[in-house]
C-alpha cells in the first residue's frame, strides 16, 4: 500500500512534466501541423544553458529564467529560419527537418557542454515528507514541479482565453486564411506559438533535470513520453495534453515501480500503438475520427 | 492611419491571375464606387471568386493593379489589405468554427479598433442579427448556414471596412434568408452613417443580385464581357441568356 | 552518446582521403543511360541487374584487394550502413513511409547474430550465412509486428511511433540482461574466413585474407545481393504497386490495391534489410550493445537516405559512403579546432543534423536529385523515361 502511494505520487510529479512537453507539442501541432521532434532536444539545450549559469555561481532561479527566455528566442528562431520554409509542404519534409534539429542540437550540446552525465541542482529538498512516521516519495521539490507546471498552464489558459493576442493565435491555428483576411499577422502568431511552446518545453526540461543527472540525450525518452501523452489527449487539445501527461506519468510510474524501469519506454510504445490503433482521435477528444 | 471623410473607390485595373498554367483572370477592370453595390456575375468558373481572392491578396496577380483610393494594394499581403479597409467575406466556410460567435466577432472588432474608425461594434451586430446574440457563447460550428452567413457579414462589418467583398452570400441559404440578407446589405450601403461603404458582390444568383445592385459586371472565362447599370444588364435578354442563366 | 557501431576496429590513422573509392565501388543499380550499351545488354530486367551485380562484385574485389586494412574496415562499416539505408529507401522513398526504428531493427538482427555466434570463435554452431539468414528472418518477424501497427499510421504519427520503438527497444536488452548482456552487451566472435574463400582470393590476387577484409567481403556481397533483389522488386509489379501507394493512396485503393497489406509487406522487406545490416554490424563491430543502437543510429540512416536522395538506391549508397568516409574527416576537423576526442566525435552527428535540415530546405531531392538536374542542364535535355523515378 505504501509502495502504491509512493509510486502514484512519483507518477504525478513526472506526469506534470510530461504534460508540459505534451502541451508544447500540441501548441505547435495545432498551429503548424508539425510534430516538433526537436522539442526535447531544444529543452535539453536550454537546460544546459541554465546549468552553465548555475555552475558559474548564479542562483537556480536565474538559471531557470534564462532557460525560459532562451527557449523563447530559440523557438522563435527555429520557426522563422528553418521551419517556415517547410510549413504547408510535404509532411515528411517537416518531420525530417525537426529530426535534423533533434540530432543537431543534441550533438551541439555534447560539443559545447560535454557528453558525460552531470548533476543538476534542485531548488527544494529532495527528501520525502514524513506522514505519520512514514517517509513518502513526495518531496518539496515535487510540489515545486507540479506548482510550476500548473502556473504555466494557467498562464497559457489566461493568454488564450482572455487576451486579444491569444484570440489571434487561436484563430491563426484554426484558419490561417480567414485570420489573414481579418488582418491577423499569421506569420507572427506562428512564430510566437513556437516560441511559447519552446518556453513550456524548456520549463519541462529544467524541472525534470532538477535533482537528477543530465546528459545531452536525457530528454530523448521524455519527448517520446510527451508525444505519447499528446496523442493520448488527441494531439489537438491542450486540456487533453495535460490529462494525457498525467495519465502517462502514472502508468509509467506503475510500470517502473512494479515491472522494472527498463520497460518504461516499451510500455510507452505499447500505450502509443494501442491508442493509435484503437482510438486514434485520442481518449479525451470529441472530434470525429481522423487519419493518423 | 487617418480616417478620410469619404471612403475611396476600389479600382481594379487590368488584373490577371493564374493557377499554374490555367489563366483564371485575364485583364479584368472593375470599379466599386462608395455607396454602391457592384455585382460581379457569371457562370461557375468565370473567375468571380478568383477576382475577390486576388483583390484581397490571397492570390498573387500576374499583372494589373488594385487601388484603394490612391493607395496601391497590388501584391500587398492579405493582412495589410485587410488593415487598409478591405473586408473579404469568403464563400461558405468563412466562420472559424472552433471559436465562439463572440470570439469570431471580437476578432473582427480587433481589426476595427486597430483601424480606430469602427462604425459598427459587436452590439450593433447583435442588434442586427438577433439569432447571433442568442448564441454568442456557442461555438460557431453549432450555427446553421444562415446564421454563419450572418456571422461572417457581421464580423466583416465590425472591422469597419471601406470596401466589402462578398462571395456568394446566398449560397445554400433559403430564399427568405437571402432576401433578408440582401435587404440588409442595401440598407447598409444606403445608410449615410455607415460612411458610404463600397460593396463588391459576387453572385451566381444573378437575378437577386441585380435586384439590389447598382452596377453589374459580367465575367466569362476570366474576362469582363459587360459592365453596365444593373437595370440595363437585367434588361439585356441576350446577355442574360448567354451568361447569367435567367 | 558515442556511436559504437561507427567505430572501426582498427586504429584510426590516415583519414583525410576523399570518398572516391566508395563511389567507384558503388555498382550501378540502374543500367541503361546509354542506349548503345543498353541494346547489347540482356532483355530481362533480372538478368541485367544480375550482370550489374556481377560487375559490382568485380569492382568490390578490386577495391578491397587494392586498399589497406583500415580502408577495408571502413568499407565493411559502409556495407552495413548501405544495406540498412537501401532498406530504409525502400520504405521511405518508394512507399512514402518513414521509420526511425531501423536502428532498433538493426539491433534485433545484431543481437540474434550475437546469440547464435557466441563470444567464442570456435564455438559457433552455425555457419555465418545461416546465422545471417536467421537474423534476417527474426527481424522480419519483428517487422511484421511493427509493420502491422505502422501500416495504419502516416507522417508524424508513424515517425513518433517508430521513434518510441527506437527509444524502447534497448530497454529490453537491459531487462533481459542475463540473456542479452545488459549495458555491456554481447561480445561476438568475428568469424574466420573459410579456407576455400581465402584460397580463392589468394588464387585471384595473391593476397591473404585477414578477418577485416573477409568481413568487408561478407558485407559487400550481402549488399550486392540486397541491391539485386531490391532493384528487381522495385522494377517489378510490387515496386509499381508501392509507388502507386506513395503517389496517391486514393487512386491506389480505387485500383484495387490493398493499402494495409502493401504497407506491411514494404515494412517487412525493409525490416529484413535492417536485420541483415544488423547481422553484418554485429560481426564487424564484434559487439551488440544498447549504446550501439541509439536514436542517433536511426537518424544517421535517415541522413544517408535523405542526403543521397529519397527513393534512389544510388542515393542510399552515396549517402552511406558520405556518412562513413566523411565522418573521420569531420571528426578531424573538430580536433583541429581544438576539441577533445569525445567532443570531436560529436561533430559528425552535428553535421548530420545540419545536413538533414539543409537538404530539406535547399534540395529536397538530395544529392542524386541535384546531380540529375545538373546532368540534364549540361546536356540540355529534359528528364526522360530513365529518370522518372524521382524522389
């Protein structure tokens, strides 16, 4: 029973991070019909930027802030420079471009920051709370991780629901032509969408790194889990991405806790394939069946 | 952007456009005068929709000019043309169905307020189209065809346009609703307070279009075959039989 | 993130040479640019391809006998990249599917080979060709499973699913570590050349056949056989069906093609190639370990295929050659820029990434597409029937 509780709590914290990555993928997919396979690599890169600052003596918070800002810039640059030319083209070309970014960023990070595992500090205590004399696998840092993701999500909801900018971004995502006819600068909105997605991705990168070892490929599995979560949520819906992320976090935590951590990625693959074959529109989508 | 006292005419001069090797427009001249409805008529494939899409910047012209007053809008991006005061109401699915009715209108009003000369605000649209007011919080995909047409027209109006480009507003609508929409259009143009709107109305339903239009332009295979007053076109039996189908 | 699969067994030296031998060694899979020559060739497609393969064999023999052991090992490395790239080309270029899982499928072939050959050279119960066929068959079976799921996916979904496969499969090797060797992987004995083979080579060239050269022969003969079979498949009914599916699914379906079955078959064929490539890799590298089959391996293959030109076997060979022969050059460049050895080893994957992006932005038809365009420009003619196979 105690193990079940611990596994569940761990899963929730990890699920929050997967939600963030899934959300980043969904933001980009909605507006440009591209799955950004480089999302994890970009997040890894900005996490390393944060780590360099922290190792140079800056505080964790400065590192986090700089990671988010560099994510913003990186996302915008990537969209403008390399993604824009393949937008609306054959889908294979866009896939290949994001894969090229994936391997390119990963190698660049290894060149600049080294390819060995290094530890990334956590801002809060990594020792679990004690409840009724029992130590549980829920730490102050887990609370921070979940809270950070929740705050970012609420901020995004507020942006999309209540601001004119958010309205224009949503309009651009749903119908580029009509938006242009209404004077919306669709190109700028797409760039902004990629930039925001990269910010959310960067946050996920820094959060999952906290208290762990990072290496240039530490996000490989995370981006796959995020993709699975996004597909589980229907790939279109930000809400679905969040629920999908938490679901994947819990399921994978159970697999890791009861079957073995080596099988986590395999379990993710099984879930992904099962979802794609049985319910391609995602578990939480109201949309009609669509082609996957 | 300063607001001129009278709105400018939209002038299209020698406009040509093609889709790959297929020429869709071939040297078309059309003028939409303020305070008038100019109907663009012709059979399917005559180039009517392409004309509107080229004016609003969705299609790049291969030759010719699009002028709004003395401002050259030829080859400007669609968003710039929209900001200059040309509101294009596209055929059929111009509603963003994933947004609510209110959000669709807010999107139009954003452009209107950035132009600082909004003549119609969202509440006016609700007053004009009561069914929209009832469904303001609903997603636009729940609307009927007529309601969608009201929404796209209302959304175009809140942008505060000088020129309204309407593509087949009668398509798929019941005759009663078409009459209602056309009547409203006539009222808008005649209403001095609306600042002398120019309307370019593309219609396959030539008879109804001519009944509210001041001027008509007949297109065939991408060329203008006739330009005259609506009454004269309606009276020209040969032309009507050859190109207008009534 | 070291690419174990990439490291030649010999000590690295003398690496600044151009990749010309590789191109010379690449057999022409598509005979018949010159009509005068073509008229004298056999009528049957298979016979023409077989003739080309024989010609290729002669070239391989000359190149391997005339180059040093270090080059031999590079050719051995190139052969398994090329086998896998030809398989991936079959899938991506001809059928329109993408797979990031081919690195994982190579792992299946490599581990099967490792289990059958074992770490002891004299303990191997089965001859190498049989082992390779078994590795191919096992991978093909895995390909059926993956392909059945993949057949219903397209574009980014398929890419995501196969990416998940690439990330997931190494976990199995660690989970079953008693059997598959965990992180350390399986050590594999390099098979020795059979006497008749060494004798034959000695008879023709008066050269001995050390293990490295033998493995290069094994790799290249496998590659030639794969090319022969794939070129035939592509020219035949099956290939035309695949291309029809790629070009227009609706039209293909209306023409009575069963899309799902076609896709599964394409995936299985492609997986079988990857399995063979994995088998060659296993004996060349003498190790099957999770670190050798990272996502970077799959992406390298994709780079080879994209760089050469999607859908073209010549492109796949060209891409693999560039991958193998340019990597040391690029790595040296990194070292000369003051990077340490581990960082310099990452310059190559960085270049792969840049190349993937640039090719897609500047020349989506790849090197073969560019060459073809130049060829037609200089000759002033337009693409004729011999070039209808565009990417």
